[in-house]
C-alpha cells in the first residue's frame, strides 16, 4: 500500500509540473511579438490600494506592448513569498521584475539574485535596502506621513495639540515609516502625543481602538492615522459620540471612500498616493532601462494632500 | 517552474510538516510552530545584528524554540491539558514576544556567511533542502529503528496501555514537542537566511499549512496512524501547487479558491486511499 | 461544565475589571462599559457558533471568511438597489450554504473539520474578492445601519442581538433534544450513534448554525461600519476560539456552555479595552491573552482535581476532534 501512495503522490507531482510547464509555454507562444516580459509583485491584496496598483501596471503594459504578470503573496505582506515569485521569474527568464517590497530588508536577496541574472529590478512605492535597483519611484512614506501630520497640526493652530496616532500592522515597513514621519511632525510642532496604538490597517480595529481611547481622553484634538481604513473606522467611532466637530481625523492613501469623507467634511486630509501612477512609472522605468536609456535612481512622485480645498478636482 | 525552486520554496513547510506529523502521531497538535518561526527569526537576526557569532546566533535560535517546545510539552504531559489549548497559548504568546522584541521593525545585520546558506546549491540541490533531507532521514531512522519511534505510535493509539507497560510516556510526549520546536527553529533559521533579515511576521500561517500538509499526507488527527514521509511529500506537493497557481496566471482571488480546492481534493484522495488500506507506518 | 468553572471565570473577569479600574478609573465609565459590550457583541455572535461546533467535537476556521463573503454579497445586492430584506436574506443564505458545505464535507466525505474549514476559509475569502472585485462597498441606508449603530433604551443593537441569540441558543442547547444531541455527539459520537442519534445530521446542523451566525455577525459588522470589505475577519476564527477556550468549553467537545463563552469574550474584550486605556503597547495584547488561556485552563484542572477523581477526566480526554 505504501507504494500505491507514493506512486499517487509522484503522479500528482508530475501532472502538476506538466500543467504548469504547459501553462507557461502557452503564454509564450501567444505573445511572441511583445516588446518585453515582466512580472509585477505587490505586497498583499488586503487593500484596494494594491488593486489600483495592479491596474496601473496593466495599463502601462498595454500601452507599451509589454506582457506583465501581476502577483501577490497569499499571506499578506509575506516577503518570503515575494522572493519565491522573483526566483520563479528569474528561472522563467523575464526581462524585468517590478516589485513592491513587503519589507525593505527582506527583499534584498531576491534583488541580488536578479542582478546576478542580469534582470532589471524596479521597486515602486517602497525602497529596498540593498541590491542594485534601477529605479525607485513613489511618495516616500516617511515624508508623506510627515506632510499629513504637519498639515493637520498647523491647521489646528497653536493651542490645540493633543494627538492620537493609529498605527498600521506591527512588523510592516509602510506602517513604520509613516509613523516615524508623523512622529517627526508631532515633535516639531511641540504637540502632545496622548497615545499611539495599532489598529492593524483595518477599519473595524480602527473603530474599536478609537472607541476605547475616546473613553480615556476627554480632550483630543486630532487623530492621525496610518491609512484611510483606520481613519474611517475612527470617524465612525467619534461620530457615534458626537465629538466629530472637535476631533479632526487624517487618513492616508486617498481611497475613493476617503475622498467622499473629505467632501462630507468628516475626514480632514489624506495623502494621495496615486498607486496606479506609481505602478505606471515603475513599468515605464523598467522599459526604459531595457532599452538602455538612463533612468533616475529615484523618482519622487508628489503625494499631494487632498483636503477640502482641492477635493472637487479629485471627484469627477 | 523548475525543480530547484520547488525544493527551495518547500523546505520550510516540509520540515514543519515533519515535526507536525510527529506531534500528530501522538494524538497531539502544535499550533505554535508558525509563531516560533517568527520568534526564532527575530532572535537570530537580533543576535547577528549585535555582532554575535553566527553559530551562537543559530544556537540561541534553536534554544529559544526548544524552550517553548519543552514548555508546551511539559504542560501537556504533566498537567494533562489538551495540546490544542496549550499550543494555542504558546502560539499567541510567542507571536507577541516576537513583535515586542523587535518593536515591530525588521532586524538586519552585516552580510556574512549566514546569508549564503540560502543561496548555495549542493550538486544542484539547494542547501536548505539538503538540511531538511538530513532531518528527514534522521526522522525516518527514528521512526523505524528506535523504541522512541514505536512509542510515538504507541502514545497515539493507546497511551494508557503504554503507560501501564512502564514506558515513560510523559518524557516521550515532551520530547515530541521539543522536536517540533526544534524543527520550527530550523525553519525559522532557514527563512531568516533566505530573507537576510529578521521578520516578526514571517512565520504567520505556517502552523495551519503544516497541519494541512500532515493531514493530507495521511497523518490521522487522532494519532497512531500515518507516515511522516507522506507528510513531507505532501508539503512539497502543496507548495508546488499553490505557488504554481500564481505562476499559471490565476489572480489572487482565484488562487484562494484554488488552494481551498487543492486542500479538499487532497484530503478526498487521502480518504479514498485510506479506504483501500493504510500503511502501518 | 460545572458551576464552579463558570464561577472561576467570572471571578477572573471581575478581578481583571477591578485591577484595570484601579489603575485607570476611566474604565468604569458607563460609556466605556457599553463600549466593551458593543465590541464584544460581534465576537460573541461568532463565538456562539464556534461553541456549538466545538461542542460537537469540531472546529470552524472559516467563520471570518464566511462573514466577509456574505457581507460583501449582501452589500452588492443592496448597492444594486435590492430591498434591505432581500440583502439580509441573501447574506444569511450564503452563510448557511457555506456552513452546510462544511458540514457535508466533514460528515459525508469524512474530511477532518480542521482541514475542511481551513479550505473553506480560503474558498470563501477568494469568492469574497471575486464578487467585490477587491473594492470596499460603502454607504448604506439609515434603516439598515440601525442594526449596527442603533440604540434601544441606551443599549446598542449589537448587544441586544447577542443577548437575544444567547437566550435562544441557551434554550436550544439546554432544553431541546437537539441540544442534548449536540452534547452527546461531542462526548461520544460512537455511543450516540448506537442509541439512535443521527450524528451526521447533528453535525451538519452545527456547522450550518455557525455559518448562519457568521453571516449574521457580518450584517451587524457591515451596518456598524457602513462598509463591507472582502478582507475583514482574518483573525476572527482564532479570536473566537481563544474566547471559547477561555470560556471553558472543552476543545474535544461535549463540555461547555454559552455563558462560559460569553465570559470568555468579555475577558478578551476587557483586556484589550484596558490595554488601550492604559496606553500599553498593543504588541503585548496577544501575550496577555495567551497567558490567560494557559493560566485559567491550568487553574481549572487543579480546582477540578481537588474535588473529582482524576481518572474519569482522563478517559474523557482521549477523544480528539476527529471522530
């Protein structure tokens, strides 16, 4: 019986391998006339942000006649799975790898492998801490976090400076950078940080944590958050106690939902990251590098603040 | 899709499945392995970052996970608490510890030979998989040629009888959890070397994957039945199939559905085979 | 589940509450206590389903994903202009279908509950993404939002719902033959079968109820947050399991009750609330909850063994959740 099971497993293995090999070949044959072949790896699928990014990359690929495979780790923000995709891409022989590192350090071995294989690497949105990357493009999370916090603190004026910060998922690079940026602004403005708690980038957590904090602090002037999801959750919590007039909330990312909240005056400001633009730039940079054209090492995309003053131009 | 990559990618899950299958053979379960992987990653990277020797860092990583393995094992065997609950406890505790120790930030160190463990190949086989294979062979020897091996099956099928025969059941049960912890630390060290940094969430979800791999490999949830070799094989197969889904061009939502289908189908196959007959070991 | 087990847990809850209150008096504000109840309500509705499944000797890892799927589909239906009632019915139906599939796979195909529901978790999550295209569906009518945000006599609707469900399911478990069967199947499925209980049917219904309750929690979640998203609830299964275990339900089935789970949920919620109020880094939350699990289960074993003969307990623990 042992044999039977072994044979079955091996059969399964072979069938799988053949299927995959077949799948890979098919796509090759179909799109032989393309300019280049790339893979595009995002951090996770747990936020509409990544969907917009993939859309941007696909749009660019269509415009530039590039074949692009969009991939995302099954386990959110798992850098090891990203490495797997990169390695598969290298053996498959793609021309360029565009990866949004889930972790700046963890992605480095993958980039080094790609470098050794002579494959171009571009990292939109999040910088990698090493390896030879052609271009990074995006709004620096640190800077943008800083700008948002600075805006809300100056908007509040000199006297009202009691701040709560809602952090993203612990262990997440983006969460860390945005928090550090906001902390810098808070320090510069001499504001008081009442509490800094994680709400794991999630709306329900944002609501729960905010409900708890509202009990603790009778006076809160503003809530700075690491993304729009948490901000909107916090707004629901604050609104339920009727304190939304006194407590100002900031978001980050510029989701559609958040834009609408700004229009309604519930959310004060959010950083518009334009994920699709970041991805588009990434593909363009990779394509240019493939043609041997020079590319800037860093492309800073403006992350304009969306506020009530300019919200109308975003809502079409 | 090539064999080198499959072996490289499945190393961590394979060794975790191996440890998990031993635990499950004793009618236990170990939910803490995923968190232990994260904790070991942080401990090892933290020590490397503070300029300790590589061997010392590796050793400390193994020691950390072994400590929690023994901890779970002792509570399970001495106080006789259900393994599910105890390891759930250690799971959340170690997950939290990993985050607390690094403050939610990834840790790194200056490059040294530790980084190259994950990069080198031995006659075309990734070193990581070689390490896993060594453990695999050791476990096979343990299962087939030592009394400890028979006791593992014995504890799973009839613990009370074994105890009455004068076998130190408590000791062996603790040892099994220790082994599982050790294997988690090996997986943690391998992943740390792979991502060249210490990551507090790198092991998230591995516990369930390891359990699924072991179960699909024919290890019974009530213990005493199954062969770790198949758990090992099924870990490799599952990794290959799930990775393959993405590379075949399925979008992430369809990959999720695909994984669900693979799990159910694998278990279904297993059930059909079980009806035919199950190997003794 | 013996009375002193519940008392032990209740005592722990009170001690925790008093400790937090002494450190931070804001904890005792009525508004904060209502907060705790409201936040616990969502988890509790899931925990009821989890308790029933665990009582039959199973486990349900899919409740978070089923919650996401059902709430997304209901939200899409309402977005397309279908009446609220239709949306609610669709959502509950989807929850029940997922639960039913779980139950059938567990009982008929004999796939262990752990694997079945783990697979269902992936499957439902995938479908949730596919239906919603990964976007967040937001903005619902006031009348729908009432079930999540409304108050009756100052008591939030989620709390009322969870109390109502507690009442209904308490009656079902304690006073109906179905309830008795659930306990019987959990403590010994083979002898239950021999005395003529339709074990498979009981199990399928248990998973179906868990699916139903997940969908119900999903509706309240959607109404409370004014948004439905496919990513919600990845941590719900473990949160619910932890609460149920802290509540004293035996993981191998046949022992435990809904009051215990209610206290378990409250303990978890109070800890998180207290840590938020005291400004303790949330990185420690899991640590505290894990320690509480270990401490309370260990204490329970010792208080039990102080009175009751141990061998009886041992014979019970031989069973596992694959039967």
